[in-house]
C-alpha cells in the first residue's frame, strides 16, 4: 500500500507557504512562483481580513538579479481575488504562455 504525504496547504496543485504577511505560491523547483504580500487588513468578526494585497509573479532563476526577477505585478482588494489571479498567472507562466 502506498502512502502519499502532503506538507502544508495546496491550492490548485501548488503549495502555499506563509511567513508573516508574505504568502508564497508555487515551488522553487519550478521556473516561476507568485509572492503575495498583505499590505492592509481590517478586523471582521474577530478575524483579520486582507483588504489590500500585492502580487508579484517572479522568476526562480538564480542567475537573474533580484530586481529583474519580477515578471508581472499587481494589487488586489482581497486575498480571494489575489489567489485567483495568482493561480492564473502561475499556470500561464509555467505553461509558457
């Protein structure tokens, strides 16, 4: 019998990693990842809800300078909207479109 072990959260087939207000979507073994930064949030029913999220599609190529790794960037008004765009950007980038 084979066992499959998943660590952390997976969204649409790609891992999510959170460090404070930064969320990384994708894996460093792939050519691209998406970095999301929660810039603003508000309390709603006792929970922090993101109201401003910055997105960056980034190359994982170590031979490219850090400032040149950003392929695409944008800003969204909720984490849900940011995740939606992140999944589309990442799938298109990994497919070479």
